[in-house]
C-alpha cells in the first residue's frame, strides 16, 4: 500500500514560555525556562499560563465568557495554528477540515468538591450517600454541561468555523498521543487531506492538582529539573498550563495551495500495557522500529517527571539513541498532560523549520548538539501509562 506524506503546516502554541510559535521558539533556542509559581498552590510548584489578550483569537466577549480557561486556551491556540497555516477565514478549507481534540473533563465546582471532602474528613463513613446528597442539591445542570469534554471542539467549531468531522479523545497523555496518531494515519491513508489536532490544559485550578495529588504524583517544594526529581518530596510532576494545536496536511494538498511546511511527520507509533519496566522496555523497542526514531539527529522527550517512568525512558535512549542529544521539554514548560506529546512534536517541528537546535534544558544532563537537526525523534511516556514515538524530518518544498 502506498502511503501519502503528511506535513505540519500550522503550529499554535501557548505555554509559560509565551504566546505563539515564535515566542516559544525563541525560548527553546535559548533553553529559557518559563516562570514557576511556588506560592499560589503551595506546596506544589506550577508553570502558569502567560498573560493573553483573548480577543486576538476569540473576538466575541460572549464566547469568551461561556468558556472555562482550558477551553479558551485551546480555542486560542487552534486559531494560532490556523493562522500559521494560512487557513483561518477560508471557509472552503475550514469547512472540510477534520478536527481531533484530546481533552479531559471540564473544571469542576471547587465549592461542591470541598463540601464532599470536608464531610468525609469530618468523620462521615457513608461517602456514597454524601456524594449523592451534595450533587443532587448543589451541582448546577448548566455547570455540568459546561464540563463536557467535547465542548473544546465545539467552541473551536463555533469560533473558527472548523466544521468537518470532529473527534474528542479522553485518557490523559495517551489521548494526545492517539489524537496525533489518528490524524496522521488518516492523512497517510488518503482518508483526510487536512486536520486540526491538539489539546489544552489549565493546571491552575485546584481540582486539576487534586487529580494528580490523590495519586501522590505532584512534586513539592522548590523546582528541580526532571532528571533530579527522584529524591524530591512528593511525586515528580510539576504541571504547566498551555495549549498546542497543529495543522497536519497531506503533502500534495499543502503544495496545491503553496503552503509552507514546518516538518514532515511520519507515522505516530503508540502503545500501552503492563507498567512493569521490562514490559515497557519491550514496547519501546517495538515503537522504535515502527517509528524509525533511530534515524533522528535529536530527540525531544515529553517525559512527565515521574521518576520510574523517566528512568525507563532514559535507559531506553541510552541504549537506542546514545549518540543523539535529548531535550526534556517539561524542564521548560512543565507538564501539560493531554497536550504534552503534541507540545514535544511542536518543539521538534520548530527546530526543523527554523534550521536550528533546541538548547539544552538541563545543563547537568543534556549535551549541546553539533548542529541543526535534519530529523527529530519525539518520545513520550505518560505518567502512568501510554507510550508514543514519531520521527519528524525536514519538509523542504511541499511540492
């Protein structure tokens, strides 16, 4: 079977490093870490979102008001990606564009959650009864509707007129991996010509931190680079707020409209299963063969910060990619959950399109690159499960 080539023609990117692909690239090229807030959610450090003028991509105030922050982040980043691909406003293109979004549920009502947790902490041993009592009397139906995962895709459709097929995946980091895998696979198989794919995450909300901390996954105290979090208090995740959307096109489709391509993207190889280290290593070896990551000049890692998963990833890279400089994107941006793997892909694509290298994100563990890469491998291990790899290459002329 002959596969079509898929290229990345649009990058919409928001992280603590800044708003837009260019602002983020400048920070990546310098190895500059985004600000860390150690006070607002103490003892947990977070990488907050930058200041954003929402009207730049969401012009109607009414649309802004009815979105929660994660939806605004995603809708804004989607608009940036469409702008970058020179598609925004062209309804002939947006009307036939597929959309694949990775999303969690919306941001919960903190007051209602606090009532339930306070009741349990106060000695009630009938938690199931308590939950039903509080939810039936306190939870507003309109708030529940606002938390539906597919509302991010819905808002993008409304604001940016992206009205082709729409899919929303759930499942933390694995959702972002699967969203990219599906978009690229459809394009390579000739089932789609252009797609908008990505995710958003707002870590600056108590329930987002609670979800991680119930598993004792959040790092506490002062910030440390990912490679040094094994001995840190708590878990290893330092979350970050942001959003990443990519426009991925069939190469001939991009050439027909004289679109610039940031990078050519190969098949996204994903897997998940038994978390035992030997099982994970076996899956990583198979993903390496499927993705062709061994041909890369540089590797960008979407590591979460969880020590055990990070150690497994580093051991794999030392075995399969020892001669390739690696960059751990979470050292600069924090962990963006569903958006983390798309973020690493965006970083690799920006390095290729700018003809330059990403600076070391941790001077103690990462070495300088010999020159600009011609191919970048991206690897991601979710904090608990899911693994993915993909090879990005210089696109050259899309024709």
